C-alpha cells in the first residue's frame, strides 16, 4: 500500500507541469479548436485514468484506516493506555494527543 501511494505521489508531482505542454485554443473562432480539444482528450485519457485509479486508491486507504481505527477502539476498551499510544501513532502529527513516548519519538517530523 505504501509503494502504491508513493507511485501516486510521484505521478501527481509530475502532473503539475503537464498543463503547460497542452496547446491552448486562442479564441472560440479558431478553425481547428475542436481538433485541438479532441487530440487533448485522446492524449490525456490514459493519464486521467491514472487519476481515477488514484481516487479509488485514496478511498480504499480511507476505508482501511477507518476499519483499523474501529478495531483499535474495540481493543482499547480493555486498556485505555494502549488506545492512547495507538491513536497517536496513527494520527497525523498535527492532531496527535496524549502522551506515549514511543509514538512521539518514532514519528517523522
């Protein structure tokens, strides 16, 4: 899952400069504007599919995160200190709460 996420991160980073390479229609009266639009769609279709795949991957990751968090909550009913440490380990650094020395020192900044 991490490798796939890294692949999508690289893809999104390189996408930023692609828009500059696409020919732009100068005005609505331009004779070949529909040809430009058609070719643009033709060329970008595989890349748009990659973005759709990324969207599905993102939803998949959110579901996995929710399931994992629900399991942690059920487990933590028996041991609240474990819940605090595990939720801090899974939470983004900006919202990590509580104190657990392992979770805080292992987290990259």
